[in-house]
C-alpha cells in the first residue's frame, strides 16, 4: 500500500537492502502496513531502498524484520548484512583450496615425470 500521504504524517525512514525488497514489501502488504517508497528520487541504492513508514507501525515492522531475517537500517545507523560477507568468504576459501590442491598436484606430477 504505497501512499505518499505518509510524508505529511508522523513517520520515519528505513533503508532495506535491494535483495530484501520483494520479501519486505510482501510482508508489509500482509500486515497492512502503509508505506511510501521513493525509488525515483534515490540516486544510488548501495545503502538500501528508502521507505517512509508511519510511527504507529513500528511494532509491526519489528515483527517483519525478525520473522523474515531482513536487515534494515536508518540514515544515522547504517548496518551491513554480514551473512553475505560470510558466504563470500566461504567461496574465497573454496577457490583458494582448489588452487592450492591443483598446485600440489602439479608439483607431484612434475616430480614423478623427472
């Protein structure tokens, strides 16, 4: 329920990562949380997509965040999703292990050929 009238009522801003946008908006629809998202006025999305939400819906919003594992932040307190960094670290370790394994295999084969 995207409603620009929210800007004229008591509201707060929250930033949600682009990867959580669909889940977040679906859950807000289910919980009947009114919001306004000004995607057209946001030059960059690396900090997240900005939503304006009524102060009265804070409790519903907390429930949405905790039940769905959505990472969100405000303008003053930016938050990163460390789960993504953990996944990237695992990938780096796997690739590094494969490269080291191939190098060891090459050294063993080279020593057997000589």
